[in-house]
């Protein structure tokens, strides 16, 4: 991927070498995040909107299969892009792609998931013993339970056995946990405002433990991600707040189609800190102020935090530092795209940042776009 740096509105003819040196110096500072400190209150971060032109490449995928989800995973020490698709008989599969030069499909690692009557939502993790665990939905006519599938086991586990009648969506393994099967979070749509719920592995027996992790006083939770930190967790969630989105002339709120649950509306990213026992600490806040996203993904490496969100015009990448209980945002990079963007996924590997998304999901022309920076 090529990265082009641009400087605008600088009337300094003859000083191109100096300007280029300044831009390169700024870029080095941003990529290393040296000297980053949170001097402003958490709710009042001052963003330096230094944008970089981003080139997205298309992943070559065989036609005849319909794409319905993507996710980055750290496998064998390097990022791999996992793409879910299904054929007309609804036999879903997960395909692993290495996106180093040149990008290639790792044909020896295609996982066939149990047959379903509809498209599942899922999250994948690679275990130390070589197996893969998949947390996935089981869409039905009225309920939507969660299951845990082990690539080395002939049957799956009912994650939501303690919450019969739940309508779950967006399952995600908690990021940043090594050597164990991490907890799974999801959105329970049976709650009036949709609660973020947590499933933790059992100490004995087969039934996973269930608890409501967070339920907002106002607004509706639509998506959630959780990241492990040294002594606790950060919960990021997308919240639809009435009045935060302008309606059209007929009073309708803007939305876009979603192949998993009809339509999806834009929402505001919120964040809450939890201790090591999953008890909330302090009050939730909006790390990106009032920026609106249809979907998002987030990753953390050390103090470096990256949020990738889909917007009404394309994607927005926000990068910054995590210092104690505060965020200091440094850059915002926007990339306008003509097609509808969905399924954003991001991973930090060393000094490199990998992003991916699906353009025009659900259409015959759908394609996976990715970039490395």
C-alpha cells in the first residue's frame, strides 16, 4: 500500500525540502506516539486533524460465494484477514488470507462452520494449541442464541444456555487475553434499550456464566467491543441517542441495510472502564465527541489506540494515546468511498496498522478492501 502525505495552503515557494522534512518529522512522531500526554480532560480532547491519503486495495475472492463478514486475527505472529462467506445451501465457511505482498488465500486453512438457515454473526480466535474458537449467533424465527464452536470438537457449546429466549447480536471475544478462551460479549436485543452482556467460561461443567455488563440509562446499544488492559477492561459501545441524528423531511432517521438484522442507524461511540471483576468504574464518556458511525472496530497496543468507523461517506480512522484513564487523540483520517461500507475491522501489529472493510455488502459486486500503514 502506498501512503501519500499532502500539505495544503502553504504559500512558501522554494521551501519544498523544508516542508517535506517537517511533514516527515510529524509523521514519525505520530507513528511512534512519543511524548503523548493527556493534558486535557477526557471529555475535551483536542484533535489535531492531520489527514493522510489512504490507498485501499481489493482482496481477490472467488466469485460464487457471498461475503457476509470479515475480521482480523493475530495468527502465527502476523495479522491474517478472515473472510466468512456462504453458498446457496447456507454452508458458511471462514477463509484465511495473508495480506503480505502478494496477498494470497491460505487454502489449507478454510474452516467449514456448521450449516445454518441464515447468516451468522461471528468472532474468531486462534488458540495456542492450534485450534480455532468461533463465537457465533444461531439466528431463528423468534430467538437468536449464541454458540461456541471449536475446530477440534464435533459439537458446539450453547453459550447462552443460562439466558433462554435471548436475541443476541455482534458477539465478540474480549481482546488482549492470551493463552485462554477469553470471555465473549454481545448485545442482548431482548432488553428494552439493548444491554451489553458478558459470557465467561465455566469453572466447572459446560454452562458459561451470563451477566448484564452494562445497560445505558438513555439510548440504545447497537454494537460493543471490549479490550483487556493491565488491571481491568475498556468497553467501547455504539449508542443510538434520540435527537443525535437529524431526520429527513419526512421525519425518518437515516439508516442503511444490514444483511444480519434489516437496517442499522448511525450512533455515537461511548466508552466505560471496568475493573478486573467486570465492575464499572466511573462514568461512561464519548472519546470521539459526537462523531457518528454505522459500525466500528477498535484495537489497542500499549498506549496506542485506533478506532475504525464507517460513516455516511466512507470510513474514519481515529488514532491516539491511552494514558491512564484518559485519551489523547492525535489524528483523524477520512476516506470517502462511493459504495456503502460495513464490517470494519482493525488490528495493530508492532508499528503497523491494518484495516479492512466490505464495500456494498450483500450485493453481487461486494468486495473486501484492506490497507496496511
